[in-house]
C-alpha cells in the first residue's frame, strides 16, 4: 500500500478510551443515499496515501 512501516505498540486500554469502536456507512447510505467510492480498506489506504503524497500540506498546500 504505502511501502512504509508504521511503528505501533499494543497495550492496555487507556483511561477514556471507548471499549468498542464501530464504523459503518449504513446510516449515511440509508438517510442520504450516499455511497462510498471505495469499500475495501486497502483501496482506502492506498488512495489516501496517494493524495497525501501529492498534497503533503493538505488542501492549502
């Protein structure tokens, strides 16, 4: 995807961290008729990485 290694560490839950995280586009799809352009995580990461490489300073750069 990016060709970069991302350092990470798995540890205990921190104070204030939610016990469970859920991500779903279901409500936006049902109420707004919105459809995601990319549905696979690998595609999402790849396209986000490509955008970031083209615009390292974001929209203003």
